[in-house]
C-alpha cells in the first residue's frame, strides 16, 4: 500500500508551509544584490589596514582631489575565491588627477560618518578584478564619488552594488567644476576612522 508523503513543513501556528515557499525563503538571499561581507558578519570584524593619511588636512586634500578615470572592480565575498551571480563585493577604483589610485566602496560598518569609504588602491588584494569598461570622468572629485556611494547602508536596497551604480553613472559636469565647487564650499572634516578593509 502506497502512502503519499506530505512535503509541506509545519509552521509555528500549527499550519503547514508549502515546500515551494520554504525553498523561496532559502533562495531569496541569492536573488538580491549583496554587498561586501555583510552576510557573513565580517564587515566590522575585519582587521583594517593602517590609513596612509592621518592628518585632517591630508584627508581634506584627498576628498577634494579631481577624479579623471573610474573603473568598477569586484571581488568574492569574505575569504572566498569565486563569484557567483550577484554574490560579490564591488567598488570603484578611481584614478586621480595626480595619477594615484584609490578604492571607493561601501559596506556595513566600514566607516564612521559614512559607510562609503576611501582606501589607497595599493591595499587591494589580487582577488579584485575589473568589471566592464572604465570611463573618463570630468569635473567630479573623490568627495562627489563618496556622496554618490551614499552615507547609509541597507542590504539589498542601498548596498555596495547600488552605490557603485550611482558612482559610475554620475551626470557629466563641466570640466573642473567639481574641484572648484569643492574649494569654494570647503569639505567637512573627515574622520580618519572612515576607512575599510580592501
């Protein structure tokens, strides 16, 4: 005699959940864009590299520096070695007017006054790879990129991937307008703790 198996799962209220709904609960995190190492709880726990700029004036100069080229870069989450679908961390490697390069990216617990932070690109590990074509930038500063990345972090709605999309799609501005505007208004004090692991 054959007995038909009940493939649903008991709910806390005594009801039953369809197997399809249960499967969706497991797959939902894979369908949403993810950022950094949020899912693994490692963002705030990373050993952060020492910041190369320690003075307030040095940080102000960095944030007011014009960006001339932007390239999206990605790396696997956590200590992983592979990227699958939307499971990756991403940022923008920006080339400044003086030829130096910085990584601008965001993550939960990455910064203090903003979750979008700036790190010297020399700290990037070999797991970072280019994604798509880079683009020339006219009139935007590091400050503009940080602002486009966003101060707050919300997984799946305003995370690293959302921040990079905004940074890479900033409206074109007249050449040097960003730097001139930054010098006129001055840039607010930047805390040296606003840094994150590469």
